[in-house]
């Protein structure tokens, strides 16, 4: 399933009790890895890289959009203007994201992953 910014914003709008700083309103499966990493790829052939984690396991991505702030304990991995972003685990493509304005990928702790739709 291709996920776009409207999908993410609809998840945010469904929760009327959401605090302005809450970033956990749209979580998606991001993959499983025995080598503690996922791979990202954008529509720019030069933007291919690894998202390294602190431990093996099953990963989920917090997807955010709009004015949702990124918590301070997250570090920027990728900032791209490209309109699509794919994530891969050890075996297959796990996320297919589209946003005409691009994305930012952030990492935190052992398994934290956050993707901003700009």
C-alpha cells in the first residue's frame, strides 16, 4: 500500500484528544531485521542508505505530518525533497511512501524510527 501525507493527517485528525506534541498517531510496520538495519531509497539514485539500529528485531515507524514537532531525542538521518521514499528490511520492501514535498527520516535509541512528511 502506498502511504501519502493525507493518510497520515487523517490518522492525526481521528484522535480529538491528541496533544499538539504527540507524534504517535500513525504507526506503520517498517520491517524485521537480523542485522539491525533497514535500507532507504528515494527517487534520486544517489539517495540510498542504511538506517542502523541498536538491536535486531521488528521495527515500526512513527509517521508524522503538519506541525507535529520532532522530539529532541531523535537525530536526523535523511532530509530529501524527493517525492517517494521506500524502506526495505532484510527480505523485501516494507514501506512505500509518497509526498510531493519530500521527507525527513529520524532515529532514536535502540529501535526508534520517525518519518516526517514535509
